């Protein structure tokens, strides 16, 4: 069993984290120079918003990946398709 991280993000926060990350990465892929000229680092922006660092994020991902029953439909650790899809 994977221990709970020091700061456990809720399922909703994890979902929102991955959503924000996807949106920012998509925006950066359209115009990377804008982010570079602004000195914006996507990882730092996301970590600051959720009050985590890369280690805490990795611990949260490991925690939820070890307990797929706690994952919502949108978390990456969910690999079972819903009926009717």
C-alpha cells in the first residue's frame, strides 16, 4: 500500500491539476516563444497554484494510481472504460 502524501490533493484537485496542465501545455505548443519571452515556466505555475512541488505531485499520482477505485473518470490512473462507451 502506498502511504498518503503529506499534502493529499483531493480527486477533484487532481482532475483540475491535469486539466490545467493539459491546457497550458496546449497553449505553449501553439506559441512557445510567448511563454519563453515572459519567463513563465508551466510547471512552476501549476505547482504554485496547487501548493505542491514535483515530489508531492509524484506522491499524489502514486497514491491514486495504487488505489484506482479512488480515481474519478478523468484521472490518468483510471483504465477501465465505463459501460456504454
